[in-house]
C-alpha cells in the first residue's frame, strides 16, 4: 500500500513557510509533487570555468556514524562524475566530521570549513547538529545543504534562503510509520524516543497518525543524548503491554533492543526509523531482529548506482569498504549535483547566488527541460536553457522553503541474520 502526500509553500522574505497540506491514502511509499529557473549562456558546450569549493559535515563519529559512509560515498561519486564531465565547473571538496551533540566534532569542523572559503556545506545528517550550526553557516553567507535532516522545524527557519535539504520532513516519515504499524494490526503502541529535535518531531507525527488510524499510544518515554541506561523507560513501556514498540533512536538501539528482548517483548513487533535502521548483523544477538520493520526516506536504488557509490567511497578513503548500507547516499549525491547545476545557472560560485537557482534547477520553478544526469542537465544550462533535474533521490522539486516536494519513504523488514531488505 502507499501513502501519497502533496506539500506546497510560499516563503515570506527571510522566513521559510510552513509545509502545506498532507493527504493520507494508505501505507508504504510516500510521494509528493512540486517545480524551478536556470539560465546560462552559450550554445556550443561549456562557456565558463568555475571552481566550486564545498565541504561536508557528515558523521564520521558519534551516534549516527553508520550513516557517514553512504553519505560521503554519495558526495564522492557526484564530485567524481561532475569533474569528469568537464562541463564548465569543477568541484573542490573537503570532508569533515559532524560528530553528534555529545562529542561536538562540528564545533571544530564548521569553523575550519568556513575559513577555507567554502560556498556550501553538505550536512549535517542529524537535525540536532544542524540546529546548532545553521545560524553560523548561513550567517556567513554559506549554503547549508543537508541530505538527511528531517525535522519539520527547518521548514520555517529564518535562514536567508541558504538552507536546503533533499531529505523529506518527518511529517512524511511519521505518517508512513504510524500507518504501517496500524496496518500491521497493532491496537496499542509504545514509543521510546530521543529527546531532541529529531526524536520529538517524529514521535509527535507517529503518535498522531497511529491514533487517527484507530490505535492508542499507551506509553511514550524519552531519553537524552549520552544516556547509556534505559531500564526506567523500558519498564514503563512494558508495564502497558503494547502490541508494538516504535524506537525513534540512534545507535542507542544496540542497547535498547536486547534489553527489550530480555524484558519479554516480542522483538518482531519492533518498528525502527532512519536513525537506527542499519544492517546490524552480529552486532545484535542472533535472530533478535527477525520480522522487525522500519522506515527510511529514499527510493529504490539501482545496483549500478550502489556499485558506483561503493567504488567512489573506496577511492576517496584509501580502499576502505563502506559496507552495504546506502541510506541517504542518493540524497547526498543529488545535493552536490544540484549545487553544481545551480552554480552553472547562476554563473557564480557565491553561496547566495547559487541559492537563487536551486529551486529552479530542481524543477520547483521555471518549467525546465527534464534531465536525469549531471552532464545532460549541464548541457541544457550551457545551451541557454532551463533544466529540471530529477536525480537518484527522486524528482526533488524544491518548494519556496527549500524542502523537497517529491520524496519516497521506504519500508524494510529484518531477517534472521539481523539484516534488512526493502519490502516497499
């Protein structure tokens, strides 16, 4: 089954407007619709020679470190393919660690990237980290472009048009998750969530959706970043004997899941989210995840794209294998491609100039010509046309708030080896 939602927004000057209407039709993939301008010169190929300096603020350490390799792999592949295309723009990338709100790696990375004169920073992955750095980055006239932030708060953030994201708001993931749990037959639900922008935002939407679907949330417990013991929260939830439990966590799931099993909960009735939907393998007791499900933004990725991402990550990291998790790889790839196309359209590598063209090149305005790869899209721009780029993450089509209005939420299920596969 599927959930379809349409989002629209118009932003007052200097302020992002609230995400528009959402209509629920079923459960599963989630699709939205939206549009953008582009303008360049010449009709015989590249007429510019731009060098765009970007940095990354992605999790090499911290409780979202498992998302770092696929996101950096997506960036590395986009940089490689853009530079090899020789379409009038070269990307110069510096990789940096965001860490998390606990280890605070971002506090060093962001000043370092700004001092290097980057025009855009790809990241952060965690909404909680972005909230701590967004004003610093956008206040410097630099674009912050997140491939994974899902907090609804960024839709209305006063960011001078400099914050953008290819990941959909948790208004969407929460709808899919809540409806999925209800459709699977659960009447009662317990929620354990991290007490930050990501956790509370996703918890609220999941609660609302599950309740509107006829279910009852019987217990909601929170924990704080850095907590290592969850006995109290688990005891409170288990006392209500819920049919299902949703874990809106990060790597704390490694501790929470075995503890729930030990407390007598049927872990096949667990539901995970993008923050903890990882290939656990032998990191968890054998078979503990069998039957459990989870959601995460992103379309079905072709084998060819996955192989190219893995190869690009390995090349950028001295032969290191990134593994088989591709969460937000497509969103990271498209973030870099959209930045490059917007720079070509603006004929500038200044952050504010690039930002004026991002909605256009995504197809959110301008009635541009469709293109599904960088070289074809750049050819349209270099020929004086307007492009509408559809990438590996979907159609994107930014609204006035810098949010994608075309996105997909995938549903995954775990097998006896504690690995998940997409089922919708």
